[in-house]
C-alpha cells in the first residue's frame, strides 16, 4: 500500500486559546496583535533587538495557563548571557515608568532572578517605540492583555513563538512587514506546520493581518517545498 506523503499546513486561528492549541500540536506560532504588541515588537526588531518575547500582565483573567515569571527568568538569563539588558514594553501608554512596572511585577521578578537587569519600561505604542531607546542587542518583552497573553500561553508549551504585523514601521510598509513576518516563520519552521494567530478575534486588524501573513507564506511557496 502506497504511503501518503505528509503535507505541511499553514493555518490561521484566534485568541490565546488558539495559540495554545497550535503550540500543543507543535506548530510554529506567529502572534499578530497589530494594535500594538506585535507592531512594537517589529519596531524593536528592526532597531536591533536580539530576542523578543511576549508575556501576560500580572492581572489577566484568561482561560489559559500563563506564567510571566517564567518568561522573565528566560529573558533575564538570556540578557545576562549576552551581557545585555531587558527592555519591557507595556501599558499604560501614558504615565510614569513606575506605573507601567506595576503591570508586570511577576515578569520583573523573574528577570532579576534570572540574573538580568531591566534597561527600561516603555509604553506599548507600536512603531514609535523605535525612537525611545537603543534596542541594539537587547532582549525585549512585550506585556499586553491580548498579544502578550497569547504569546505567554503558547510559550509555556513550546518555544518556537514569533510575532508579526501588517502595520507600517519606521522603515517598512505593511506588505513589507508582512513579508518579514512570513520569512521569519518559514526560516524557523524548516518544514513544520505554521499557525498565524489573531491575538483577538474581536480585532479586525488582527484577523485581517493574520490572514494576510498566512497568504504571504503560501505565496512564498512554503506549501510547495
């Protein structure tokens, strides 16, 4: 009997629960939170960030397991090994740094316990974060109620979690940023299945963005390889 050849999949799904299911199936997971978590992450990457993670705020009522402290441990350890610092991107957008720190005390505790140092806690404002600090060789953690939670939930299961956006950044337009997200996913997947996750099913930007990035991956011929 002839054996059927296993085919690759590129799917779209929604919310932290969808991200978690995809991670459990060992899909490479791409979190799309256009306003603003994944756009902030993209700005940090283009400004030289060496690693980008997402995490849940301290107070987040979600039907999935999250552990921002554990993500902080990983971020702090990586930053220590690189001789670098961790930059946190979080809410509120307006206010003082100490107010944003209140949103992510568990993450900060993990960073310190991992031997890392926080190099700044800046607002989650999308592309404009690229103007706020020097991201070169920094480890970045984006803390948010949608994209951060979805990233956190998936990361607890497996570590091949990325971010992507279709928003304009300081140096790229929407199609270009979608291409960058698609290319990162393909490079990391190496033949595995890929899930593009709209961080909120109630956000039209996230739903359309996830679909566009998935379509870009298909147009790049990933399913044909």
